[in-house]
């Protein structure tokens, strides 16, 4: 479980942040990473990051790790996080991924977000989002 984090989630959305983020899309080290950004009036207000779990355990890539989902506090409760998660799931499903694994923050908003979903279960001290 992640510890309680401040409202900014450790990312200052300024020109340097946006430039660094944009450059990462051309960096081959990020080939297994998936990122979606949510914009309002050309300003980033949310993001979701996941990575394919590449393992030869069963000879296929069938799961991904949800590393990060966050929405700036003044843009929450508008369906942005839900929309980001649904877009990610759609992309993963097209890649043959059926399970998204994540840890969650201990903050109450994160707990409510995941508790409201019918595709989330808790296994092995992590949350598993199953979709077929």
C-alpha cells in the first residue's frame, strides 16, 4: 500500500515537466509503458501510467501494472480518472491483456474510487482489475 501523498502527487505541471514528459515518448526505454493524459483547456489535469508485465512465467504477456492514476484536486469528481482508466483498459484489451494489477494509496478518495468499481478485487495485498 502506498503512503498518504500530498495534493500535488509530487508533480509540478510546468513547462519543464511537460517538455520532459513529451521527450519520454521518443525514448525506447519506455516501449512497454502506456501513458494517457487528460487535458482541460490545453492544461494537463490528470494522468494514468501503466507498464506491461513482461515475464516468461506463462510464455505470454497477459497482465499490466497500473503505476499511477491521478487527477488534480480541483478537477476530481468529474469522471476524469474513470475515463482515463477505461481508455487504458480498452488499449490493454486490444493488446490481449486481461488483468491490471495495482497498489493503492491509503487516502480515502482512492479507496472510494476503487471500491465503486465492480471489476476490482483484492488479492495478494494488491488490487486486481479483471477484464475480458
